[in-house]
C-alpha cells in the first residue's frame, strides 16, 4: 500500500482575474486544475502538483500562483532591497540622443 504524499505546493487561483480560457487545465501534466461549472479554473488535485510552473507562466490573466508549502524553500527567492531592480531614472534632456535628421547636401554649381 502506497502512503499518500503530502502536498508540497499551494496553488492559488484568483477567480476574479480568471476568464476561464482553460490553458492551465488543458496543459497541466498532473491534471491538478480543472474548469468548474462557472467556467473558472479550480484546484482539483493540489497534492499532485510538481511545481512545473506551466499554469503560472502561461495564464494570460496572471490568475494563478504556485507557492511552496510552509517550511519549504522556494527555488525562486523573493527579491530583497539588495537584489531588486533599481528604479528607472527620469530621462535627462542633456543626455538625449542627437537628432537623426540629415540635411540634404547643396547641389554643386559649375
């Protein structure tokens, strides 16, 4: 008899964001997700999730997040102030590129 595995990942679906396209349910290799009677994605077999990331990466509505269960270390660490991208600087007028307009040469006179 095989012991039932504990779920290692939590699959969160934001139903207000989901438009029910079905991409997540159709391509999940472990059939963790399904489309319910309202046409929205729902978690059906969370204990089967292998954290492949397909649902999260391909959801056009960003309605799915896969997180490790409490106590597990994520393979994608949260950004810290040291690793976060710096804010974009405002464009400086002095640093603007030179004009690309070209002047036509004057015709040669004989």
